């Protein structure tokens, strides 16, 4: 009715035992005629495209779509819009829009430090999966940078302790560039934010879209948004920001707006020098180096007198020792909050309405009401009478038609066609207005195309039943050992590639390279243009039988299930494949190896050592680690594109579970080697082979 589109997020991975209840939920959404569903799970997308052929589907940023080939693949899946990965630069966004796909980009709010959909840190460390909407935000916790030397861990100095915490995205100045690039929709991160934040941010971007802001006004709007919540602003990788411009290592919390400094303390008062007005009731932080203290301003003084606001010299009651030179940051502006609250409660959405009244003596009064391209007409039950005294003129008729306060409408324009000196009782005119607007509201609510319903199609799993042991290697010693055990070998180390060793491309390649290797391990789906042998890696996020069967139907030899799944969920996938697709062939699971917890464009090593990304390569010559609060170390290493990976501290070991997995339909097993020696590699492989016989 309000010409507002409602998109519902179903953007998590779906487990095998959840589909029945999920389909009932989606049936309800279809009955409500939501305008689109936002999805992550490929198996769900395939099923919905079959069951609801004309239901719009949007690809969530959780799908890790970051280059043009992926957008074209999403189009083949039936998606009508792609929410691009936050790391996607503008030049690639521009190419994405040229495919004809609607492209949506994040423009404001919190940033994930890892590529969305590719972060396992919360899941592996704390059991709360970001791919299930449960992220505990370990990236916002303090860490130390460490280096391994001579088998010892050495803590390194860093510019702050929040080594993985990004600033917040703000692209208000750059909206015209996104419009020029052909972006369809701007995405603001507003989940879990208070209403005042949403009101301010949306208002600021709406004004900028409507070209209402000068450069000076844009700066003021940025300050207003920063005041409500900000960890510092960056325009992000969308506009090619460097890692040092993205991370805020000093804090993972709301920074606020700098408004002055502490110039002294005398035991009674904290002396302030303010460049912005401070109000009684404002929240502030006082910060200098490691010192930080936050509180609400309950008492504010000017020259010793209690005041409600102050600028320039001012005083606060001294309740503790505050270092001279501490910066004053306002974290809550009480006046801003009051203004936004008034706007929120005052700005009731109404739909602009045009009405035309034909008022001719001897004929029923006819009222035509129009909204957008919807028009309804209705006539009064009785005719317009000849006035015995003063006729009803435009002014009196307008008063009657303008009584729309208790409806969803506001008056945009009134037109009148008067013939003769007519009169009609006000009660009859009121009834005509009410019935016409009620009829219009019904028409507005019915303006949609019904969604078609069909049955999900049956299919069979085409994968061959030959079991495989797949080993990912880093060194020539690991490779030679694995070959003696007849394993299928893959590596990201191009120096090891040959007919025996397949290639693992980088986890995120915005340039959309066509790989010519005869054997590829797909970190994300890449259409097969060279008749290569394809194998699926953990980045495909397979959590159910439908997803596994879809990728196998595209010709992949095997697909690795999500490495964050417990064993009983893996077995549910195998059983689901056998039941729905006739076979669990091609299903693969990790039985040994350190899982990749994050892949990110941001590099804390580059920030600390002030190097240029790509040209740096420090992480390839030295062993860097993150150390958490529990003194657990996580190795960090960049790939060929300088995307930084963080690995779990200890290898996952499910080798003893292999017989149980085999008995329940899983026959392909993955080993991922990191820094294991030749001897350690042999022990692992021998143990795996003994369990697979």
C-alpha cells in the first residue's frame, strides 16, 4: 500500500532436518507476498527457484559473490539481485552492473573484517556460527601480534590491541559514484541499532541521494552520524582504502565525536576547553593513551556556576584523577536524541493522494481518487441538489475532502469540476470520501502479481562412487609422501603444480580469472570453461544434501561439506543424499587439518609495519601469529593476492571417526597439511589409510 518493498532475510546455511519447517515458513511469506527473499544457502535457492518460479530471490553478501563471473552464475541460479561482498572495489561493481543483474552495495555501518560467509572464527572458537546468524564477534576482542622464532613465541609491539577491529563504513561523500556505476540499491547496516541511529543515517543518505546537501552539509551529516555510533569512519575497500585506513586498533567500541580536551584539574573541578557545545545529560569519554573514563554529564559549570550547556571554558565535578591533555569525546548528544525522537514519532508515513470531484446539479457527485498509477472512482447515492441558499463552493468542498487525518493518505492535489449552484449534505459527502478512500486502499493492497507454485523436481546424483583421499600440501616433502599413498593432491603453492597436483586458487579474486589448470579445487564456484576436473572446497558452505547434489550435478568430482559441521550433521547430509538423490557419492569431509578461520583483505601485519599490500610479503618470510586473551596462538599468512588467512591453533582430528563416517555413507576424506614434517605427514596418512580399509 505504501509502495515500500519488504525483503525477508533467510540468509543462513540450512541444515538437512530444517527444510520441512522452513518450507512452511516460506509458504507463509509467499502468502504475505513479500517482495523478495535474501538467501545464502545454494540448496535452498535451487529448491525455491523450482517451487516458486517467479518469487524474486536476492543473493546475500553471505554468498561471497565478489566478481563478474560469480554474478553471471547467480543469474543462472535465478537470482535477480546480488548483494556484493563488502570488499568488492567500485571498478568491479561497475562491471557487475553491466551484466544486467541488480547490484546492491553496503554503504554505511559495521564492517566484517573477514569476507562474509567465509568466517569460521566464532563457530570454531565459541560454537556460535556466523553462517547461522550467531556470530559472537571475536574480531572485536583484543589480540597481541606475535612471531615464532627458534621455536619460541615472541610478543611484538603494536599500535593497539584491537588488531582485527574495522572502523565503520561511511560513503556519504561517494554516493554519486555509486549511482554513476549503476548500483540499484544501497544497503545500510541497521540491525541491532537503536531507532535514532537508523533515523539519522537514512535521513542523511536520503538527502544526499536527492542532491540536497552541499559539501559543508555533508560534513555536518557525517558528524551527526558519528555522534550516534562510530568506531571511526572509512569508505572501505569499495573505494580502495588501505588496511591502515580500515582498521581501528585503538578501540572496538563507539568512539563518539571529539569536542575538546582536559586542560587541568584542581581537586574540585575538571577544567575543559570545548570546541563544541556540551549539554547537561550528554555522555562523554575522556581519553589519553591507555587512560579512558566514560560517564554522563550530570553537573556542568561555567565560571563556577551550574549551567545546562557550555562551550569554550567549562568545568565538571572531579571524581577521579584525569590526565591533563585528555581528549573529550561526546558519545551521546542528548539534544540530538530528543530531536530524532520527535522526528520518529512525528513522521508518520502517508501516501500522497490526488482527488477530483465532479459536482453537477441533478447528477450524483463523482469522486476520483488517484495514487501513483492506481485510480478508483465512486459516485454518491443521491444527486446534487440545487442550492436553496448559498451554494457549496470550492472552499467548502475542499474542507470536506481534506478530512483524511485518520487514513493512510495525505492531500497532494484537489481538483473540482462544478456545474450549477449545487448543494449536498456534508454527511453524504463525508460518506463518499470515506468509501472512495477505503476502495482505493483495497486496490493498493491488491497490486501484486501472484506467486506461482510448483513441485520440487526429482534428480539423481551423477557423481562416481570411487572413494578418494584428498591431501592439501604445502611442501614438496609433504607432496612426495602423499603420492606414495595414492592420494589425490592439491596445493596453492604453484611451484608444486604438475600432472599429479591440482591447484587451489586464492579464496577471493575480484578480477575473475579463467584458470587453465587441469585439476582445480574451487574455493568458491567458478564456471568450468576449460574442461578441468573440479573439486569443491569448504568455501562452498555445503550444509545440506540439496547443496551437495547441486554442485555435483555441475560436474564436480567431490564436494567438501562445511568444516564447521559436527559429525551428526555430516551424516544427516549423507543420508539425505541417499534418500533424495539416490547416492551420497562425491560427499567429502575433513578428517585432519587446521581450519581456516578467516580470510580478509585487511592485514594487521601491514598496518603494524606500514608496508604496501601485495609488495610486502612479510608473512611469507616470517611466522606471525595472533595471541588471544587465553594465550592461544593463531597463525596468519597471506595468499597470492595478499588476502590474509588466520588458522586455528590446533588441527581438527577426526581420523578415528572414519569407520563410523564410512558406515553412514561418507567415503571421501580430506587431509589439510600445514607445517607438518615429512615424518608427521607419513604418520597421518598411514593412520587415515588404516581407517579407510
